[in-house]
């Protein structure tokens, strides 16, 4: 065994929205032994599998149409109004674990839509949160991941700009400035969750202190991909793993200082398992 020093980033792990959803799910699973969840409760297969073993059943929107007289968890990403309407029709009890930050954003977008504002959303196409946001506008808002998708000279002279809660703050304001510099009057709504956006700066500071970085995340996590690249950019000796089995002892050398960090969807227990595995090398 090598003399390796291993430290887990104190700021990494679930954001409060994910903690809230998982605690609600576990409370019901402890009582009833089963619970339906609309989509993966979190973008981390290891955590999803842990909850499945406790009785969580993951369903999609097609499954929901067939389900009646059951309890269904709405995850942190939120849902469009149509989901709530279907629940009433099918006598479903919705356990709403929508993140409060996402719910606030949904209400703001709905108010803008009701006023007739042209709404543009900086976000990832087909992301669960974005689907919920689009649902507030009867799917009429324009979603874009990059300014290159928009024909700026054809945009309305006045528009209302929102962002998916987990996007980059710097990129959002860069987009805002480009639009304004092209003569567009932008009603800017900064709706980015600071608990998520601040991870960027925290990780940049964290990874500088270590020889090697192990970034732990599910492959489905958009946030994980972004934050992994933040770490890799600052510390080239950064490795991505989804579970302890993916670790390679060849990555480490005698007396290495190793930092472990993860996405907002990475459970603390999984980072602890990664640490334990590294200490056996």
C-alpha cells in the first residue's frame, strides 16, 4: 500500500433540492415499501439503484398515463402543468419534491407568458427542468443552448430572458451582453441557483491543492459533465468515475495528495466508498 493522502471536498455532494427529494422519498418508502417516481430521482445510477432496492419504482410519462390510485413523486426538476392535470384524472397522489428554486422560476415564466412577453430560455434541450419550464408557456418559449442557435438579426427588439437554474452564470451574462450589444432590449431574469453556480469557483480553488483529482458523477448528469471539465481545466490530473470499481491504481504514485469531489447529484456515501477504495492501493 502506498502512502496516499485522500480528502473529500466539503462542498461537493447533493444540492438542497436533491436532498429534499430523496428525504421525501425515503420517508414514504420507510412507511409503505414502495413509491413511484416520475423519471430518475437524481442523475446518479448508484443512488437510484440504492433507492430501487428500498422499493422506488422509476416510471416515465407514458407509464404515468396508465397508472391510477397511486402515489407518485415529482423530482426536483419540476413538471409542467399537464402532469398535475393528468394526476387529477387518474386519482394519483403527487408527492411534489420540486426544488423551490425551480418552482419560483416556473411561476415567474408563467407570469411573463400571461403578460404576452416573448420568452427565451437559456437551457439544455429536452432536459427535465426545461420541459417543465416550457410547459408554463404552452411550449411557446424559445429554448437555446448556445447563441449560435439564434438568428440575432431576426429576434424581437424586446425579449424576456430566463435561464435553467443549473447553467453557468458567466455564460448567461455573456449572452445577455451580446443581445444588448445588438440593439435588443432584454428583460434579464437571473434565475440561476447560486448553490450550483458557486460550485464552479469552489472546485477551482479545491483542485489546486492536490496532485490528483477523482471526480465522482453519474454519466447522465449535465452538471457533472460541466464540473468535471472545470476540474480538468484547472488540474489536468483529473479522472472521472461513476463508482469505485472504475478506479485505476496506476493513476496514483507514492505520497500523492488526492482530492475527491463530485456533482450536485453525487451522494456523499459514494464519494466515501471511492475514498475507501483508493486507500487500499
